[in-house]
């Protein structure tokens, strides 16, 4: 692409750019290839991604000690941690809202929109370089109205302008930097911009001057391009269904198409799909496990085992690597190298919920406690560090922190990395064992790949990684595996205690409904799946060794927090997030879809009937607010905010699954719980939803792995139902519920009913009288729990013990 300097200084080039951009946009949108792949900056203009070491940049940051701020802007009145981080910039920031829009109209100047989030490393870099600069602030304040948006608070605003940048330039990320007209049409944009010109490429200061000049002299071309872009985006991102449902063949083959596409990108050396930087993307794991199950059912055992081995090797690679926090539990965002070693150190809640779930799946399938250990570590990390006193679960922890109290700058990973001498000092006689196990070196260990530390920022530092088999290492030190693990656990605990004395990374303490829904699901499932661990299993630190049923208590508290603080009992509507009170933004599709999914898991794993009732209630509200009843599928917003120019039907299953993919599965699950017209309505809505994305499923299944699973689920002739009848207070009930969840089967629904509960009987009489009849026929003995497995409109003979139920489900 032409240099930005030439582009903005030449009317001819600018006209050609606008024309070519419109053509490119139209073509790319109609192919439906709009995908945000990573959080790494990607530049529409030829600007270096990493012009200098970020460590050097952050060295310019102010010290951690409090001081009277020189500047204070409107963001000081906001609740978002990200906006508050910028409250004392010299830039005259506005939050997203009518005050800013009116100011731009009144002054007749363009808007500079900056979108990020509080734990975004490159957002911090751009703040230090540009937004704390008096020189840059003057350019912005004199010629623009500057708006800051927290993408986690306003994903709807982010979606509009990310789609624009991505469609025109082929990539996206955060910070997102976009120039808008006063009526909010996008003019041009990118992601991270360095402050000054470098290597013949324009810096942010040059960009601001050129955009101002273009606005003053070539406004019509810019505005025309932006208006057309929004019109084309609107058409492409709100497609309608051509038919009432997918062709039968596509419903059944989409999973296979996606699995083949993923297999071609499989890294047989290190695991995972794709090359560096490596993102976990749990939806890929879910798809491959689902496909493996289908192959086994079809008798294709060797192919099934091949899919499964890819998944298990990938899960092992992630667990062994530095992306996994071996000292404190949980996972960092992604690995910068191909070997899962050096991570980008932020911890995001949506990763923790999804990864805990896929490790739970790994345990169900293999019964290998390595997978349950990792899942427990994730959930115990959340319980220890990420849960508010009232029960809601916080959003994220930053990658950057101060190395010590009073330090002048933050460094990425400072909280998590170790020197050889620190290990020696803390661990004493066990230091050599620990260092060999975790590949700790005097010179530092970030040397496994040329991509691990290209700027030598971690010289002399170590990111813990396991590279050898546990049994081989135990043998080398003449120890039993159990004793070896015990020593490692003691070492990790000592290092954890030392780490606690370091300045902690910034905690983003927003409570977001959608991300809480993902974690509620994992916590609920863990409460039953982990009951299948071998008796007497003990884990070493950082796992806590609590009883599995404690996890469902945490899940219920999180759900109750949302219901109490972010739900209106009269309107039946959610709010999106909470920090010192509910956010101004209403909920979005993902909030409903992910929470409904979590509530269904909460009910199926032993939660009360009230959670199932609420899930049904929320589905009704979701349909009312977001469903396109004529065109099919769900929009991402209610469409009531005129400042949000696009109402999108999202399909991409990326770092988070799409709201439409999750909704399709929710509808299939709900249809297997209720009966009659309501069940038929759920299935009809799901079928039409999937039909909207027929072209996507055909041509780019790898972009929508969870939607591929949904398409297959709806084609299954009859979903398996496990019905448990008995008193919830009986000792056998928990055993039977554990057995019901002991076999991996995504096409299974678990229903439990206490025939002595009038509340439950009334619910089932209303929503599925067949279940109520089963309860009436099997309520003779309050000490007995009866299980029936139903499929194809017939039920098995009743079974009365958990081992018989496990055998029945394993057939």
C-alpha cells in the first residue's frame, strides 16, 4: 500500500485509495471473510509492528508512587478501569456519548477514537508513547475530539470499527485507532501507531497532521468512502437465511469439513493448530473432540484416535508450557512462540472458563488426572484471586507490573518470571531438581525459539516450562513419582509465597455477564466430572484439593450475583457488566447466550430448578431483543442506540465463541428439555439461525468450529436424555448424577426431578409432562434413585445404581 504520507497529501492517491478500499471491502464482505484473528497489532499502513522494545517504552512510565496529577479529564468520572487509566492524560478525552459527538459537530472536526482494554499490553505502550505526550495531546486537542472506549464495556462499538479496519486492511487488534466523521462514519484507521516516523513510515504525530489536512482539503472523498463502507458492512454482516434450514448434507458434513481444515494446520511437533503466535482457541479443541466422537460412533476407530491424539497432545503442550502459570494456576493469553513457552502474560477470564472446560473433557475421555489437575488449577486460581466478595468473577489481570515497590517502570511478565539465583535462594537443597524440571538456566531460558525473545527483554530470566516426562525425571533423582511430585509442589508453594510479595499486576475488576457465564459452566461441570477422579487422589500445590461439590457453590454464587445486581426482574433484561454498580450499557447477545449456557450446565449438574427456569426466561428475552424473526439468527445488539452504526449477526468462533453458535446449541439443548410447541419453536429458530450462515459453513468452516458442532447436533435424529428421579437429599442421588456425567457425549441432556418437590413437579407438568409422568411412576421409595436413558422416543429399563448407569451410557 502507498505510504500514508503520499496517500494523504495527494488528492488523486486518496481518491484511488477510497475507490480501491470500497472495492476491496465489498469483495471481502460478500465472501464473509471478516475475522479478527489475534490481539497482536496489525497495520493498515506500512508501520512496524514492534518498532522498539516494549520494555524500553514502558521504562518511560511514571513510578508506582501516588502523586498529584497534572491533568484530569472527563474519564475520571467513569467506572471502567481502562478509561480510568487514561483519566490523567493531557489528551482531552471524552467517553463514548452524545457530549463528544455534539462537540465534534459544533467544532466541525473529525473524531479520533481509541479502543482498548485495561490489560492490553500494546494499549499501555501507545499511552506511554503518545497519550502522555504534551506534544501529541496538543495535536489531538486542537484538531480532533478524542474518545476513549473500553472494548469490554462496549463490544458493540468495537465491533463496528474493528470490522471496518479488518475488512479494508485484512487484520485488526488492540489498541484500535480510528478516525471518524462527526456523524461517526469511519474515515481511516489502524491499530498501534508509534509516535514518530521511523524506517520511512509515518508515526502518529505525522498521521494526525495529515488526517487534519485531508479533512480540511479532501473531506468529501473521505466521507464518501466511510459512508459507503458502513452501508456495505451493514449488508454483509446482517445476512438473511435463504432457506428455513441447512441442507441435510451440510448439517452432517460441516464438522468433518472443519476437522479436515484444522488437521492441515496441526503442529505435530508442539501441538496446537497454526503457527506462532499460538492462541489456545478452545473451540478448535471442542470441534476435534466432537468429530472424534462421531467417528467412533461410525466405527472409524483409527481416524477417531488420530483426531483425539491431536487434541490431547495439544492440551499437554499447553499445560507443560509457559503459557500455563505453574506457580499460581490458570493460563496466560497466548504464546509468542511455536512451542507454548513464552507467553503474552495477561490472564483473561474467557480463556480460563473455556480452557477449564476442555481440560475437563480431556479428563472424562482419558480418566488421566493430569487433565483434572490442570482444570482444578484454573478454577482454584479463580477462586483465590478473581472472585469478588459478593460472588461475581473479575475480568482480567494485566501482563505488566512493577518489578519491585518503588520501581520507575512496569515490565511485561515481571510478576511471573524468575532468575536462577532467586530459585537457588528460595528453594535451597531442592533448587537443582526444580531447575532441571522447569528448564531454569543462569543465562535465562527464553531460547527455545527465535520468536521467544527477539528483543532480548528476558535475558537472565526464566519462564517455567516442563520439557521432560515426570517419571523419567523422578527416576533420574532416584525418587518415586509421588515423592517427586510432592517436592515440586512444596517448591511451587515457596515460590508462590515469594511471588506474593512482588507488586501484583493490575486487576480489571469489572464483572462481565458473558464471561461469568463461561466460568459458571466450567465450575458446574467440574463439580460432577471431578467426582470420577480415583479415590484417594491428592494433588500438589497450587491445586487446593477441595471437594468437587464446592465448585458448584461458587458457580451458584456467581449466578446469584448476576441475578441480584445485573438483572431486572420486571423487564427480564440483563445489564452487560458491573463495577461499583451496573454499567450504562445494556447487555449484548453474548451476555444472554453465554449465561444461558452456564445456567443449563448449572442445572444439569445438580443445581436447582430455579436456574433452569431462569435460562428459559432469558431465552425468551433474548428472542425478543435480538432475534431477526424474518431473516433468521441473532443480532449482537438490541438496535436501540443510534450511535452504534451496525447491527451485526456475528458468527466467528475466535478467542470467544460467537453468540449465534452458542445460541444454536442452547436452543438444541432447551428443545430436549421441554416438549411440545415450545420444543418445536426452539428447533425451528436454531435451524433458521444456521441457515443464515450456510455459505460460511460451506466455504470457511474453520472460522466457525462451534457452529459446525451446532449444525451436527441439530441433524442428530434424537438427542439422548438421561432422566434421574429421586430425592435430592438421598446419598445415592449425587452418585447417579456423577455417573450421568461420567461419559463424554455432547449430544446428551441430563434431567433430574424430585417427585416430592411440588415446585419441580409443577414446572415439569407445564413444560414436559412426560418427565412429570416418569417421576410419578418412579416415586415409591424416597431412598431410591431411578435412572432412565431415553432416545428415539423410547426409554431403557430403569437402573437403580450408578455403576449400571455408567455401563448403560458407555454402550
